C-alpha cells in the first residue's frame, strides 16, 4: 500500500501512544474495569495473565490499538488496573514473557467476546463515507486522522498501523478537494476561465498583476482609498463570474482556499493544474469581493461620521464664539425684566423703569443685536451640514452605482429612494420629484428636507444615506455579496434545519422550549424572590445595605485577604528561578506542545525551525514587529519571519495554541486553589492607535481624546486567558457571549462576570438561554429598575424599584423565532456579537429585539434581587473581576514596544497582536503556576508555615523574575522539561523560617 503522509512524527506519537501525563478523570474513563469484563478476566489462569488480559482490554479502549510485543506499559495504567483486580503490579513482568502467543490468543478472545473488529476493506469503505462530510469542511490532515481514530474507537475497530489511517484520510481528503473544485468552477465558460487566468498577468498601466492589485490593503479612511475599493469591486463585477457557486462550499474550506489564493505567488498558482487553479482563484474572488464590499460600507460610515462631527463641532463653535455677547444680553434682559416686574407691582411707569437701566435708543439697538445672535427655534448642527455637500457628492453617487442593495418590507421605501437617486444621478437631473418617498426619514430631517419651494436635494440625500447606514446595521437592508451586511434570514438556521431540530428534540438550549413551562417557572421564582426581598427591606435585614428616601446604598466589601499574604507572595516569588521570556516560551512548549498547532496553510506541516516560529509569536506578543524582531534575534532574518507569519500564523492557530496552554494549566492540580475552571470574567483593555488610525479605532471619553481599540479578553477563575477579540473601545457588551461559546479549551464555564459595561438586557437573555449564568457588577441602582409579571405589586416595599411589567404576550408571539435565533448562535451559524449588534441597531421597535429584551428583563430582575440579598455573590463577582485587572497590568508590561500603541491597520494584524499577547500571558501564568507549586512544597519542607487557605490569594501573574527585554536567543536544546524542572532560586531563603 502506498502511504500518503499527513502527520508529523510527533503527531503520530500523539495519536498512537499513551501520553506521559493523564489526569485522574481520563484514567478513570479509559481504565476502569466493568463487572462484565471482570468476570472474563478472572477466568484467566494466574495473576500475570489476568493483569495482561485486562491491560489488553484497556489498550483497545484507549489508545485503541493492541498491546505490542514486549511493550512497556506505563506504570500509572498498571497500578490502576492491578488495584482493581487486587493483583500486585509486578505481575505484569511475567505476562507473555516467554510465549508471545499468549498475547495474540488473548487479543483474539477479547475481539470475540467484546465485539472488537479488525480494519478490513469493509471498514475502510464505511469510514470513507463517514469522513467525507467532514473533509468537505476542513482539509487539515491531523483533524481528519483524529476524527477517524475517535470514530474507530467508538465503533470498536482496532486501529491498524497509523500509515493506513493516514492513507484513508488522505484519499477522502483528495475526493473532497475534487468535489469542492468542481462546485466552485461549475458553469464556468471557456471565456471566464481565460478571465481567471488573466488575473495572473500584469495589469495595463501597472507593474504588478491584477491579482496583486486586488490583494492590496484598503488603507486608512480617505476619499482616495474609498474610490480604490470601488475600483476593485467594479473590476470583479466586470468579470461576470458565478460568485454564488461559493454558497455550496462550507465556509471554513472556502476561507482556507481564499487564504491560499491570497498567499501564493502568481508563479505558484500558474503551476497548479487547471481545475485547482480556477477553483482557488474563484474562492479568492468570492472572499475579496465580500471583504471589499464590507470595507466600502465601513469607510462610508466613517466619511459620513466625519461630516456630521464637523457640523456638530461648527455648531458648538458658533455658540462659543457668540457666548459672551449672548451672556451679556441675557443679563441685560434679566435686569430689564426685573425692573418691569417691580414697576407693575408698584404701579409705576414701566418705560421710566426701563430707562433707569438702559436708554431707549440703546434698548432698540440691543434688540437688533439679539435678533442677529438668535438662531431658529429648532437650530441644530444639521443646519451646517450643507457646507459639506460637495465633499459628500464625491463618494455617494459612486457607492449607489457600485453596490446592489436589497431590502425587507420595512425598508422598502428607503430602497425606492436609493433607486430613485441612482436614476437621477444617471440622468443628470437636479431636482428631487415631489413624489419622492420620505416616510423612512427621522423627524429631525423634515424641516431641512421640506422647503417652501419643494424638496431640498442636499438634505434629502443626507437623510437617505444616514438611514441607509442605520438600516444596514440592523439588517433591514442588505448588500448582494456582502458578509457583514447580509439578509437577516441568512444569519439563522434554515427553517428546514430548525424544524428538524425541534422534531428530533435536539434544540441546543438549556431552557424549557415549551413557553408555558418557561413562563410559569420564571413567574414562580420571581414571586418567591420578590416576597423574600420585600420582607428583608421591611425588617431592615438586607446585608450591608441601607435604603433611604428610595435610594439604595451598598457598603463596600470588607477586605478578606490576610495581611500575611503579601509577605508570603514576596517570599514565594523570591525563590522562583529567574528566566528569560524566550526560555519560558520554549519550556512551556515542551510541556504543552502548543507549537504543533502552527502548521502550514496548505501542507499542514509544522515548521522545521521552531525558533523562527517562536520569534514571530514573540514579535506579535511584545508588539515589536517582524523587522525589529529580526534585528533582535541572531541568525534569524526578516525573510524567515515574514514567511512563517504569512504561512503558519493564523487566528485559528493562535486559538488552538492558547487552548493547549490553558487546558494544561486547568488540569494542573495547584490551579484548583484559584478555582475549578467553571467561572470566568471578561473585560476590555484599551490601547491607543498610533500612526494612521485603524478603521476600528474610536475615541472613548473614558480613555481620553486619542482614538484606540480594545483587546477584549476572557480569563478563567484560574487566571488563564482563553479567548480574545479586537473590538471598538465602545462596544464590549455584544462580545461577551462569543468568548463563552467559541473558545478552544476544555473549560466548562457556568458563571461569567463583567463590569457594568456588560449590564445589557439582551446579554442577560441570551446567556440564560445558552446555559450561562451572567453576573455583571452592579454599581448603582438609580437606573437599574426591576420588571415584574404583575402590577400592582404584592410587595409594597419594592414599588420604588419597579420600572414596568414583562410583556408576556410579546414573548409568546415570538417564542419560536427567539429559540431559532439563539440556537443559530449556539450552532455557530452566526456569532452572538454580530446578531446582538444587528438587534440593537434596529431603528424601530423590532418584535424579536423586544422579545429578547423582555427575557433579559426577567433574568436581570432575578439577578438584581439576588444581588441585594447576597454579599457572597457581590464578593464572588468582585474577586473574578480583580483577576482581570491584575492581568491587565501584566499585559502592559509585556506589550511594551511601540509605546504600547497599535500601529497595525488591518484587523488580521491587530488580532495577531492581541492573540500573541494572550498566548505569552497564558504561558507566563502556566509557568508560574508550576513553579509556585514547587516553591510552596520546598518552603514547607524547610518548615515555613503556609496555610492552605492563603494559597488562593497568591496570583500567578507576577513577572519580576522574567526578563522581558534584550536580545532574543532561542535555545531549543535546553534540557528542562516537565520531568526535569529548573532548580529554585536563592536556596538560602529556604532555611527554616
């Protein structure tokens, strides 16, 4: 059989060998002997045969292969099984020692008794059919092999040689490739194939190919770059290719092929066989068309936003400029008014009273000046927007003729307005017809749009484009070919798939799907909590809370950390080995093998020189950049770093690598002092945008005047970061749920903490429906009203907190749609962040948005009532958030280059910076966890009293012992590993205290 290799030697060992370290849960899962097995085992003659027979059963369960002749069985397996059999572990030394036939006979007997099968052509074909759907989604060899091995274990198929499994995975992957290539190139004419090949040739008037031109970054927000985007979109339009072919290809595969199309050189692509070349170029064009379409809208919003901001600024400047004169007039008329009031009360001549303050001539002149200073009663910044119409016309008509818009019924009149403007522009007309649709405009526009001589074209266009942005954000309008601005229905599970889930009772939610059951359960719980809190208020028994004049005051939490902990922390960290960041990264990789997740985009192989990979990761994590990292790394060039970065470092690589480190730390016993991994917190850390601002960068008053963005990170209760996103600094709430759903770790989060920025009804609702307990910090109760099922309340002491009643009718009407929406989020059809932003952006009271809000009000009310009763909840939330704050300090220390500013303009590069930083932090957390554990054991062995309850307060986020700067030298041959750790430092400090 000709072998086709998909795995590295380390990956083969990973799949086929038993790992050196397994946690207790895994050992019990795989190596617990059942009563049925025990009966068969006890029929074997002699202790050695019984133990060997049992171990063979265990081996077929995991790793799924037979025990080899003369193979040394790991001690922990021998001891685990021997203990269950009541046999000495040493008996294994005599198993099949002189007669290997015994081992083979036992294997045949186990197969016949317990239903294990050998791998034959029948199994080959069964598994090939089973694997094909997965291969249509991903072509990552190790994932296909892993899926095959897992399925073979499930089907009790004894694993053959690893190369046979690789060959099967390779063959299925090749079949999937051919299918995908044919799907993408279906219906292509010979002329269109020539157009695709022409992309590899040098463009007219350019020094580079059309493909290279399409690959160019969009750049900063500017009129020039906007038109460059439009040029490329129109170029793709003119190719007249069937871009809809991509709908039939799984998005993961389509994106991977698009990345290959964006990375490969023209020469490399030209060497592909025709079918593959055309399919790769089609995937790239589908992806870049959607990307450019979304970029164009983002740039439109920025350009529009600048115009509105300038108008608002001018509006304020007018008032500031005239402020002194206006103030003088107000003071004068206050005096005049007071004099006239006194004259009437004293029955004096009002004109004489007036002239006692100001002469009549001066008064007349003053009135004229006041009229000049006065603005219209409804004066707003829109009055000044007309000054920017010329600039507006430089991009608005181009956008209308380039994009193809679609609309829901609710946005039909706006769609008609866009079509009308397109026709007027093409015809060169100046006037807007009186019949132009306007009911989509907000009231603030009408006095500017409707004038005595007809419709003001300038303001009509401003209003249309302003509402276009709003309706695109909400999903009421969408753009053909866009990824970010699609039809709302396309974000959800298809109606057919949703009906199937309901029929099979496989709705992936944790709440009752029956609306009556759900509402009854929440009603009874709320009534119970309302009565309890009402009683506590009535008797002034709410813990650490005072209510005065309907205002709630919560006392600050008392300090729970013993004073001795600070000294103990210093002592523990004083004995940790000093280490360079480069050494730390290599050592953590030797424990976790996180580097195996950074594989070549196309070949799926690991890089040959891991020092280059580590240097590229470090360049991201410390914000140094590849060029300066090349200067700081002896024997590593910029070319090597760029190659690794382009082909091996991707978002999913970082996610899996971060997951590998976090999982290792989660399973390490000492981590349990900080938590069990069931709770987490998230928070955004602001970084200024240096140089030319990224389109994502925004000004947030909380962080000063400079634009910037946030690294929004989720961390576990064991201090390990497990998910990161790069977001605008003003939109944290929608991103909370993504980190709970889409991380690549084994953490099973049950309760999640955020600061007050996450206190949003939609988040409360979706977290509850998805099975997460959302626990944000409540800072103030002034705006935090509760909502009840009934009014008036039976609990009079809570009346001052009630903001209204729950709209149960609305919930009932839209219950099925809400379950479908939330199930779509759970299944990954759409991200929570995207759909929550869509719902929040609806310009009208959308029924689905209202329903989600009402569910959120129920959950927020229940949470608020518990917050009032439970100091333990308040403390738990605060402790969780404090861990995130400490992590921010470490992040600042690590991310120190370029003044800690984000100077990358593309989102992909920004996300690599954020991901690299979190990976370094996670590595530091794990390394510290392991060595803190050793330090505690060593100190106790020397007689230092370290109470167990103090250890929960020793954070693994210290970095004083880690050298973060200097030349970055990589020693991949260092002898330290998990079984040979570094010696602790300063042994004198280990003397008996």
